[in-house]
C-alpha cells in the first residue's frame, strides 16, 4: 500500500502523439481499508503534439502565473547531484534503440516534481545516458533525477542518478537501475 504524506507534491505525466500533459498538484489520501489518492491540480503544462521545442501552454490555479505564463512560486532548492561512482547496467544499452524515449523526472526549483518525456540514448563508454532534448518550459537544473524507460509490450526500468549538463547536453549519471515494481517498494 503506497503511503502518502499530508500535502505531498506530485507530478502526473500523460503522453501520446496528440499531446504531452503534465499535471502538478498536491496529493492527499482518503479512505479506510482501500486507499484512494486524490490530486488537487495546481498547474497543468500542455505540449501540443508532444513538441518539446514549443512553449507549453500553462493552465494554472494561480492568476499571477497565468498572466506571466511561467512559474511564480519561490525557489526552495532541491538536492544537488550526489556524485560518486557510476553504476552501468546492461539494460541501459537499450536506451535509444528499444527505448527511444523515456520519462525524465526531477524536482523543480519550486519544490514541485516535474516530468517530461524526452528522447534518450546510452553512451556506455562515457557512463552516461544522454537526454537528447532540452524541453522548452522544463526547469531542468543539475540534481537528483529518475529516468523511467518503458515501451508497449516490453519490461521497463528506472534509472536513478545525477542529472548534469555536459558541454551543452543534459546527461544522467546512473547510480542505480531498478525494476519499477521494486522501485515502488523502496528497494
């Protein structure tokens, strides 16, 4: 049973060829024996056609953000990159080929999680996963991140590591690779 903290900040990403939609909000649990998680939307980003080079449409609960078309929340910071050893798993070699894109999730400067589907490729020799896009509207900064690789009919995996910029390209330096079922159990 998943545990939800009071007023936990969450991000829900929905993507298909028509659009990519990110809902940021506050989750709270309801119910007794059966736990339901309800999300109060705070901010919705829409990339029509999943076009990462286009400014996303912003639908927001905060009038000042709607007027300015960007996040007006104060910056609260997030965990910096951990550093340390790179862990390479043979599943990473599938990034770019069997998994041409993946969901990149990280904490934005306002403390809300942010997620976006991006094209990816593995560079085993350099020990990094290349993020082959810099999505307009995504507040990407160096720090801890998770990459969720999935494909219809294929077993997916999660890559946890440090997101950093290297010569103008975002890269993820993997520290742990896990199956989604195990990652959700805290393994």
